[in-house]
C-alpha cells in the first residue's frame, strides 16, 4: 500500500500577548492508502487543530505535510485551496449543506463551483454517488427536506465527488442520535472497504474509534498509536 498522508514534526503555537501556548509538539501521523483511522483526544488536546492542519485549513508552526506524494505545507493560499478541493474530502459534524440546493446540487458542488457550472457528467457523478449512499429516492429533494442522517449521507457523497486521496471527518456523528450515527459509520466503513477510500475520523466517542482499524491518540500536544482489538486479533 502507498502512503497517503505523511505528517512529520507538526508543531503549533499560538501567542496571546506575551504568553505562548504550544498546542501541538512535534506530532507525526502516517496513513496508508485504504486505512480507516480514528483521531482521539480530550477537549483541548489538540486533535481538532491537528485535523485542521492536515486539512490545510491552518498552517503549522513547524513540520511538514505530504499528501498523495505532494508536499503541501508550504503551498500558497491559492494552491492550498485548489489542493483541498481536488484531493481532500471533508465531512463535518454539521453537514454544511446549501439549504436551497437539492441533494444532487450539493454533492456536485465541489466540482461545479470551480468550473462555474454543473455539467451533465458532474450531475451524473453526483446522482451515482447518492445512489451509492442509499439516497436514490432523495436526489431532487432540497436539503431542508432531508433528515439529519440523510444530510450526513449527502455530505459523505459530496466528500467523494472529486475522488479525494484522503477524507477527513470531524465528529461526523456528533449531531446524530445513536441509530443514525451507527448507520453513518456503517456507510463510511462500507465506502472504506469497497472503494479503498482513506479516512481519518476525529472523534471523542470511544465506540466509534473502536470500530476503526487504527486509533491515534492526541494527549498534551503529542500523538501515540493505539492498537484496536481488531488489530490485536489479527496480530495474534
């Protein structure tokens, strides 16, 4: 398997007046193609900051990031935005769908927005993805007519629209009840298995992390690898 994410020595400091706060202290994270990994940590541990850095939403104070073979930490803002759109997929706790757009239009947006229009190929790709996530009967529904679980399914389809090298999910089930959350996680695991999609899921929920193949624990600004029961069983 190839390496999709190689983050080395990631440090992040924030200055407030004369006070300097180190949020991350030389974190290393590597993901292989097709991995499903959980990023865990208590509130204030730095896990959300780390996810934002990997997603090119923040620049680290120190360290390097290579995604899909390209060094990305030093890119210009324009090139970072282009790389995010073309090579990264995002799933948020709150779906951030455009309320006046249909499910199809929301899914196609990452491809249609840079082009300034939706082509027939984009529309078909979006509809194929909605069928893939079990929403064939909701393709033309506006986002306002979808349930919370359905909105997250649209968000997953949207994240897949541009065939990203890496999908970053930030508390993707945090706003859902347990039943809907389980279905969304089942879907992500299915996409990971069938499409060999690479996921990094930021969560505080141990039950979600336990279903991932690998756990990365962020504590006091540092990261450590934690074997899951699945890994231990495979190793034994």
